[in-house]
């Protein structure tokens, strides 16, 4: 039971980090020179409790049984591609 709770909490923390990155991207999208960030998840440690078996002519095999500890924060990467600067603002373009 506690392992399931730990897995759920780890997944929620990782998802909250992703939501923070998305919120940062939305809040700063009109900032001059802003570079968007991307978020990736990483699986936490998994343990195999029983291995898989091959099928026979009469019956199929069984899948491996694994249990793990949820997801973790993988990486936060920045999009560093070059782009053309644009004028952000209202009114006429400066001369």
C-alpha cells in the first residue's frame, strides 16, 4: 500500500514540475528574447518480480511482472534555435 502511495506522490510531483514549466512558458511568451522550455519525464527504478515466459503451440506465454516507484523529472531543455526578432507592442513599428 505504501509503495503505491509513494509512486502516486512521485508522479504528482513530476507532473507539478511540468505544469510549472508550462506556466513559465505561457507567462513569458511575449518577453523579448524568450526561449521556450521543454520537460521530459524519467521512469523511476523498476524491479522485476517475475520474468516473462515464451509461448507454446498450445498456450501463450506470460508477461513479466514489474513494480516501480513512479516517474521523476527527467530534463528541462531550452529551445535555443535562432529566430528573427519581432517587435512586441502596439502602434507603429519604430523607424
